[in-house]
C-alpha cells in the first residue's frame, strides 16, 4: 500500500511541463527510491509537508483519472 501511494503521488505531482521529465524507481539492497521531475510548488516547502496542507497536483487531469480508478481517494483537502 505504501508503494502504491508513493507511486501515485509521484505521477500526480510530477511537473509535466518539464520536457523529458520522468518518474524514476531505483531498487537498492536496503531501500527503494522514487523520484519525480520538478520541485515543490504553490509556496509549499519541505517543512510544510509535515503539517496539514492542501494537495494541489501539477496535473489535475491525471489526479482525476487516478481518483476515478480508485487509486487515490481524493485531492485538494488538507490532511
């Protein structure tokens, strides 16, 4: 479930305006790393990720498809 959540976040929050961008998955002996092109946006900082915050995906169309398929529950609300 955690892997599914991490991958869904990587795809929904990837900055698709970056040409050649991607979501990457690297499997190491002691960890799994998921990377996504782009930076935090809409004034979000790494510190604010630990506080309740609004989820604003870069591409709401992808988030909507993930929602309709049951991959994510919702977006846009503070946690």
